[in-house]
């Protein structure tokens, strides 16, 4: 997202890329949908006309083009936590365990991404309610555990 003219990534979460396609369960089976766009729409709704305040998680160097990593709040709400609770982002546990409980709750509720199948960023296997143990989904082309 852009805050004060600078690109800011939310600390300790990862969300689908804008063009990412996922699969969701419907009464007729699985269907493809633009999960990256859904995640962006949800984040946009959290920001809608509200002031956003960010706290940097890493020192800023002199490169003004660098992406900032921050915890951001809109109307007093932690945006990353809201994204994870709604199932539109995953806790980046290698950065922090701050959002792992919220992710576990979203997974159990089959919220957002957890309503179907998706490939987490940086992995080649599919995760979802049917495969949330970290095993490849049956029939997933090229499915393999992360290195």
C-alpha cells in the first residue's frame, strides 16, 4: 500500500499477489476466483477515507525508493491483524509470531483464503481446509513441500 507517497508492506504478514487466482468451495464444487483482488478490496475497505498511521519495524536507510516495513493502524485497528483475521493474509511466522493465533482462527472458520485452495507465496503446494496439514492437495500439479 502507499502511505505518504511511500510503498509500505505490512509487517509479519503475506498476502496473495494482486493477480493470484485461488479456488473456493461452492455448492457445485471448486471454482477459480481472483483472491488477490479480494484481498486488496478488503484492505481498501479498511482504509476507506480513514487516517492511517504506521510504525516502522526496521530502520529506514537513505534509499527513498525502498519499501518500508511497518505495523499500520487505521481507525485504531491493526491492519495486518484485520487482514489475517478475515483470512485475506497469512501470518509470516518467520518474521514474528504476532498473528499466528488469528491465522489459526481464520483457518478453522474457513475465512477468506481458507474457504478453498491457494498456493502460499514462495511455495509450490496448495493449502486449504482439505490440506491444512501442509501436505500437497491430491492431484495438485507440481505440488511439493517447501524447501
